C-alpha cells in the first residue's frame, strides 16, 4: 500500500506541475488519457475540446450506467509554495485541488478495471474548465449524456480546514448559483473644484454600491440566502478631475430560482434608479453563470452510504450550504446525481497561492469511488480487499 500511495502521489504531483486553465488542458488531458488506456479502458477524447470519458463494463449481468466526474483545470494564480513539484507555468497553478481529484478518480479507475465485480457500466468523466467557464455545461451541450447514457452522475471535491477524511454534504441545494455583473456609470467630467459643472459618476457609483446591499437586507426573505458583492471599482486617473465614467463589477449568489430572479430584477431597478437620481446613466451587463448545485435525494443517500463505508462516522450529512459555485450543477440538471466534499484537514484555503493538495487524501477519495460503484451497481462478487491503487 505504501508503494501505491507513493505512486499515486507522484501522479498528482506531475499534474500539479503542469497546470492548464480553461479549455487549454492539453498536456493534462493527454496524461489522463494515457493512464486510462494503460488500464485497458476505451477513451473518448474531445468533448468540450479537452474533455475525456473512459468506459468500464462490469463482469456481472447487464445493469445501469453511472458517471464519476473529476475536474481538470487550474487557476490564473502565481504559485507561492516553492515545492519541488510547483507549477512550471508562471501565473498558473492548481490551487483548487483538481490535480488531486483527477488522481483519485484515476486510482479508482485502475482498481475497478482490475476488479470489475459489478453489474453495469461506469463512465469516468474528466471535465475541463470548471473554474468560471462552465466546461460542465459545454460537455452536456455537446452530448455527454447522449453519447454515454447514464442513470446517475456523481462528483467529489476536497475541502480544506475541516477534520481530515470527513465527508461533507447536504440534500437539495448545496452550492449557490453564480451570476456576474458589470455596470458602467456614465456622467460628465469636470474639474474637481467645480463639480456643479459636471455629473459625478464616482458619487453615483458610491451610492450604487451601498444601495445594492438593500437587495439582500430588504428584498430577500430572512429565511432565504443571497449575497451581492461589488468586487471592482474603476474610474478616474488623477486627483483633480471628475471622470466621465466609473465601472463596477461583482457577483450575485443565491440558492433558489425565485431568489435569483428577484435579485436580478431588483439589481436592474436599483442601478437605473440610483443613476437617474444622480443625473447619470448606466450601461449594464448582467450574466447568469452557473445554476445552483442541487443534490438529488436518492443519489445523495447512495453517496452517504459509500462515504460511511469509507470513513465510518466521519460523515456530515447536513453540511451548511456553500456560497461558492460549481459547474457540476449543469450535469445534475441533466441527470440525477449527487456531490460531496472530502475534508483535507488544516492548511491554506482553496484558491490560495500557498495551497497544495494533501496527498494523504488520495486513497480515501479513491476508496469512496470504489465503494460507490459497489453500492450502486450491485457487485456480483467480493472485490479484492487490497484497495484501490
């Protein structure tokens, strides 16, 4: 087992060292495909450009088909770890653990290919562009579930700063819907000493930032959850000039369709109203990105059963909803399924330049995948007790 753990850590570190961002995961995809083919699995390439799907049929009777998904992309972050396996590409790094997710699923694929003691079919899905660009949606739109029909699909994500090896999840909405906005507040420039001769977009933008917070505090029910965050303000070039325009950018998060609709309606009304009151005008862009990730009850129960088979009582079935977004939501809109988080213990948070995936988590995640296949696809014989590797 120690030799297996060292080998798997080597795979993960190889992937960590060659980070690639959305739809550019060519080296990553080639590495994954080569491993899967070495396990004797047929590999389909090219969904969403760099996506990979490998298929394994069990040696039992015909049965249902399920999908297991890992994400492949890295982030536009300058790595600050100085590890021997640090990023070889300046400005890009695996700061969200997708290198570990791929390794856990590869380890499970190898084990299951050697021990196909189940009834049915497993599709191993390696998805590009989870970060911001919706690679999950692209895979679905390009026919993932038409080319590979399946009754359910499952996902798993590492989660720092919770007790190591604990599985975390909840039925229903678990991750928030993710929308972005850009508002260009257009006024009329003037000398800073003579503001009456202009229309100040900085003042209008300041009122706008404050008033947007009333969406959550005064329009959304206290029993619901939503977040409106302005993350960027750009305008002006010097101390004594009122600029012609100011640009605001940010994000809106919510869990239910009703709150999502309400937030957008109120957002548009506030922007128009505040700018008009200040004599300015607005050019607005409001994009709906990822939907809320909603776990299906039956499949969530199956995931919990596999988690308990893997980790005993280290399972939290009512984990608090997460305001981050996850494009696995698109797959769960298309077919039933479930998504869990797996705690990696103390360390830097996700999307931090000091982050590195905890390699000790690899056998835990791989065992979860193997147990999930065994539970869902009714094993026809006892699997090799040696464990995934």
